[in-house]
């Protein structure tokens, strides 16, 4: 691609590189200069103009952006995504429904390494999105790009994006109590809001005393897609009341504890085919915590292994809520 100033007489058919203000209005950059545009430039007193001119091996920025976006999402309906071309070398990619953004980070990095003029910016992998929310944007920086580079970028990024929709529709929250609770619905409201964002309904409240036998019976009695447990007293050991109650009900604890703060005291298990999540106390707050990451993936049908949770430590230092009972660092007297 050629780029630089040329006399107006040689600019016809070229792309205007920089916007030019006129007495009335302006000629915007990216415009393909025709006789009328050149006459307006001459009337404004210009004798030359900075332009870009595509070569035989170049593709225009808009066509290149759309081609790259189509490689990233070859079947939008199946991927749950939509492509929205906005011009100026940009195509935005949006979620068609609520869910999690699945991003192949290795493919995105490989695509972005092909040519600096071809760029893809995405949300972090597994970030929750609402219907219509932007998941990624493709931007071609120059007015045209080499077709061979575009072809290589398309191959590197092939199928790198999709939406994971919710697979579970019903959840139950079992809460334990020790004496009267002055705010019995505080935690439930925060959790119900989280579930609603992914289209999951929450069953009627289940509250039992904070005792092994009572919680065991409550777990065994449930018939739901997802069992959530929120205890009055923090679960501080794999043999504590909540994980032990899951075992006694016939279930399995797959992972206790996670390297995400807030959220350390989570446990994950299953009762038959039903996933069970023991929620940390921070789940009572609407602020983001480690339980969100696990719960969202489980709801969207993703297998969450002990290794997956162990890997969440990178980026797992989340913002601390001011209402936290035991802050990370002691406050000055």
C-alpha cells in the first residue's frame, strides 16, 4: 500500500488519509476521493493531500475486518454471537444471549502476532456477558492490508470465539443458621441476583440448623439442577460440617479451597450427577468473588476440575469489599 502526500491531480480514486475541514462541514478520512471531493479540496485552497492507495495484493480495511471476523466466528448462530460491521476497519462481535465468553487465548495471541495492522481485542476468557454485550472487536489499523497476512491471521484465529450458554435452569440454596439471623435474606438476595443473570431460578428457601445431621438430610432431599450451600459459620476444613454433610448424603467433595480472594473457602463437589457448591461467606455480598467464577462455569455446563480451580490464582486477587469482616491487612487503630 502506498501512503503519503500527492498533488490533487493524482489523488482521484485514492483514500483520504486525514479528515479535512471545509468552510461547511468536512471531508472525513477514509473517503475514496472522486471528482466532487477533489473540487472541494481545491476550493479550500489545497494543492496536495495525504492519501493511501491500495496495491494489487491489498484488501480494503472494511473487507479485511469482516473477513477476519468471519474466520473467528465461522458459524455465528452455532457460536451464539453476531457480527456487526461498523466501518473504519472495525467489526464488533456481540453475544446473542446471556452466557460466558469462551476465548481461545492462544489463537488470539497468534492472530495478533501476524501483522500489527490486524488486531483483535476480547473480553477475558469466561467473563459473564448479557445478551447484546460486546465480546470482541476486530480492528484493521491501516486503510488496507496484505491479503497473505490476512489469510495467515484468519488461519491462526479460526473459531477462537464462542458463547457458552447456561445449561442448568434450577438451583436451590441451603442455608444453615446458629440462633436468630438479623438479616436472613441478605445472602439469598445476592445469590439470586447472580443466578437470574444467567436465567437460573432459585427454589424456595431451605434453612436448617448448623448441624451435621440436619444439613445431611437437607442435601439428600434436594431435586434440583444445582445445590448451593451457605453456612452460618465459615467452612474452615475439609471435614467441617458442610463438606462432611455432602459426603454423608452420598456425595463427593472434589475440591476444597481455592486460590482466589475473596472466595478462599469455597468447596465443589457433586451428589450423583448434580453439582454442589459450598459457598464462601463473601457470596453474601454482590461484589465479584471466586464463587462467581466457579458457579458461572458450572451453570454453563463446563467441567470445573481441581486443576481448573488451582489455575485461578493468576488474576485471583480480587477487589476487597469494605464490609469484609477480616480484611487482608489490619487497619490502623
